[in-house]
């Protein structure tokens, strides 16, 4: 009887511990997601783009999923710590996009069209991609942004700092 009561007390203790830690994780997720709608301005060549900064893994994973529309000249800039080949897909993404791949020095090297809900992926040809910018389909053409134009890395550095991260982790410091 005493042993059954002891087991029951342990079970209740672990149940409360589990519930408490789960609530804490939800609050942490809410904290991190509060930055998701924060916009920054970045220049690509001589054009100013308004973009959200996707830098945390959950932001990169979600991307522009579930959006119904975006204004012209507005998008999402993905920043990676290391330059690698990138592959973006359109899972749960309702709007057609242009996906632009940039080298570590900010040079635009590729632009690819991506169709809504396409799960096949849009891989970069280059294995040296550190930044990815998603805009509405044909928005690069409409904004007259072309291959060879450069992202302003100083503006990206400032945005990373405003997000509370260290630009050195992204090789963006003097």
C-alpha cells in the first residue's frame, strides 16, 4: 500500500514536471516567433527591398508558408552561417515566388521561379550560397534586380544585431 502511494506520488510529480516544462517551451516559442513579422530594409543593387529576416531554424523551416499574398518589393531574406548548396521547396506556400541565391560576398548568382505547393525543390547550382531572398514571382524582373547585383552586407549585419545575434557567426563583421 505504501509502495503504491509512493509510485502514485512519483507519477504525479513527473506529470507536473512534464506539464511545467511544456508550458515553458511554448512560451519560449512565442518569444522567438514575436520577431517573425519584423521587417528590415535591404538594398540589392540600387533597389530597396522590405524583407523579414529568417535566421533561426524554425523561421527558415517555416519560410513564407501559409501566406496569401505579399506586396511588391517585399519578401523574406534567409541568412545561413555557412555557405553551401541550398535547396528550397514550396511546401504549404500558396504564392508563386522567385528564389534568388546569393554568394557569401552578397553577389546575386541565380534566380529561380517556384510554383505554389511544389515539393520537388529548387536547388541552387552553386555550392557557395549563404543568402537566399524570396520575392513574388517576377518581382526581381519588375524591380530591375539582375544577376550580379549585390546585397548590402552592412544592412544585413545591422539586422542580425537587431535580432540579438552576433554577425561574426555569419562572417559579417570587420
